[in-house]
């Protein structure tokens, strides 16, 4: 196993690995932010003018049917 490091420069390999993992983390965060459920910046978007809290409590009823 130690011979693999004779083929690759350890500093360059670790910097490349860190750059790849950082890029992957940024991409995953942007994908999650693009979803309605996991958008922690804007919060969940309610449809049909009914808030999410009303739907959870069961008090609000949608006034429009999607058709």
C-alpha cells in the first residue's frame, strides 16, 4: 500500500481530495436548498394560501382545487 504514494504526490492528492469534497458538499447543499421541504433559508412555501401550520393542526382547508 505504501507504494501507491510513490506514484502520487501526497500533498497534491490531499489538496485534490479536499477540493473535490468541498465542491461535492456545495453541490449537495444547493440541491437540498432547491427543494421545498428542506429549504432552511426561505422556509416552506404554502400552496393555496393555506399556511403549513394550519395544515398540520387540521384547522385550514384548501379553498381551491387544483385542476
